[in-house]
């Protein structure tokens, strides 16, 4: 095997740079570069050109909104049959959310009916009709917002309202929830039938509506009414799991504030876990 | 129909290569306005075929194959008359010598020249055909082997090697031109006039 010339070496520098030569050719080129200073130096400089190109071309990152849009489309479910005649019922039901209170506050109430039970995590039987109604109601949920606001601004609104109404600071930590394309649609003070104020939050998670309520007073009759509305829908008794389009509701308690959520999105647990509540 | 757990799995596999897919689309499409649409089409095509993807195999390579097909299809619709001239093999010795001399000047201080050219480095890719770009970018940026690139593009390995080599040569020619334009190096014609 004769020694490789400079011209021959230069023929192979591109695949050599890419480590794509066979063992024999790699050895020949390596040997030439070992003994030939000018070729070795040229090869090093050519490599630096490649490195600079790579560094420049790798600067691009996928914009966050493009990624969120892709995730949203991937998470989007199959369309379900609409039942427009149930829409008013859906809106009414969507306003009725589970609220409960800290144990001490409940005991202070005179009415037995208003006395709250101990807070527990509850699941309502999934209801396919309610799921489709909530999904249909989603554009109207968005229509409730009088102005466009970003997620952080709405969280700030929630915090202000909760300090005023509940004596608590509430925030939502979205780290780790980016893939769900969470949108904060609206936050407002609501009053239930008994005249008690609570906070209602409307989110979209992968384009599914998520309804949350925050309160520190118990309203058992509201919970019962919500469940009754669900059970009156034609598709009652549809079996779980939530993934087939049923509604899930859950209730948690944190620092004396009760949070209840209702949605047909399967990530309610993660959303509730992201809510932070501190007494002020 | 894929379930939510499939959507989660798909997104978890897609997330680590999202930036690579984006920059490949951005660098290989003739029109930058097509990037988001092409990405969306490629990702949704992959999602629709996710049940056919064999778990445990190379998701990144699979995803890039789908993206490549989409890029090719979109680029094919755009007529690139410039490409004919650039791919011609007109042999002009003086031209080649001038280019080689200019390039040697660049190589005297490649870091300085490359840094000065900055965003114009990216413009140098315009000289490459779709296939040359694909081969070069997959090799340089995404570290695919010639064999993997050959499988993705359905080409012989030797052809991939040639494309990568030609891409490097064309880029260097273009970079030498840019360096002369920017006054970073002198052309041989300037030298001979002195």
C-alpha cells in the first residue's frame, strides 16, 4: 500500500470528516494527515468551517405557539353528535359547580340543608351528553370574556378576586402543562341560589372546557342540583371512562379553600394539582 | 382511533426532536412562509399513522422521513429556474482557480470570516438543490449517517456521499463569493490588478 498523496487525501476529506470511510481508507487518510502538516492544517480549518455552519444553522428553535398549536391538534378528539336543544340546560349546568367550605364554617350554618359534609374527592358518573354540551358551550365560554387577556393577566385577576372574596392568594403553576395548550378564558365572581358568592374560572385544556369553582362555604344543594341536571340528560348512565367523552368532577381542599372542577378533559387531576392557594 | 394515552406517548416522542424538525423545515423549504404548514402536515400525518409505528424503534428517523416527503412535495410545486444554472457542470478553469484561491484566503482565518458573514451563512444554502440540502442538513445538523440518509431518501449510499460532498463544495464556493463581496478577503482579479 503506497502512501496517499495530498490530492488523493483531499478527495476523501468530506466522508472522512463524517466518519463514513471504511477502515482501510480511514487509516490511509489518518496516516497522511499525521505526516503532512499542510493537509492536516487545512483539514482542521475546513472542520472549523463546518462547525461554524452547524452552530449558525442550529440557532432556530420551534416557536412556542407553533408547538402549542401542534399539541392542541394532536389532543383534539373526534367530533361527537351535537344536541342543540340541550344547550340551555348545558349553560345552566355549567354555572352550577361544586362548592364546599372549611369544616368550621359549615358548622356555623343554621340550616341543616346548608351544612356541608366533610370534603372528599368525588367523581360524578361520566355523561356523554353533558360532555358534548360543555364542548358546544366552549365558544360561548370564550364569548364571555369582554377583552383579550393573557394567561398571566387572568391569573392575576384570579388572585385579586380571591384575596377579596376568600382571604386567600390563588395562582396556577403551568410548568409541565405546556403540552395541554391551557388557555385561561375567564374568571369572575358568581352568586349561587342561596346568595353566596364564589369564584368561577373557565379554562380550555386541549380545547376542552374546564370549569373550576373556588369557595369557602358549603353548598350541598348546589352539588345535588348539578348532579341532578347531569342525570336528567338522555345519555345518563353512560359508563366510564372519561376518555370516551364523559364528564369528570373532582373536589379538593387547600388551606381552607375548596376547589371543584368539572370537565370532559382527562387532565383535570393535573390542573387541580397545579393550583396553589395560600392564606393571606 | 388513538386514545389519549397514545396522544401523550406521541407528544413525548415528538418533543425532543421538535426543534430539529423545525430548523430542518426552515432550512430546506424554498419558501419560509411554508414552514408552519409543512410542519403541521408532517406531524399530523405521523400522528395519523402512529398506530403503525413500531414502539422502540427510531422515532426521530421515522418522523424525519415523513417530514422529508412533505418538504419534497411542497418544494416540487415551486419552479426554481436558478437551479438549472447552478447544477450545470460548465468547466471554467480560471473560474475554479479564482474560487480556490479565494477559499484559501478564507481558510487563513475561517473563524473571523464565518463570524463576519453571520446571517449570510444561511443564505449560502440557496445554492443547493433540495436533495443536496436534505443530505447536507441531515448529516451536519442531525448527525444521521449516510446509511440512514440513504434509507430516508431512498437513494444509494454512494449518491448520498456525492450529494454531501457537492453540497460542501457549493457552500464553500458561495461563502468565498460572500467573503469577497464583504471585503473580508481579496479576489485574485484584485491581486492581479496591483
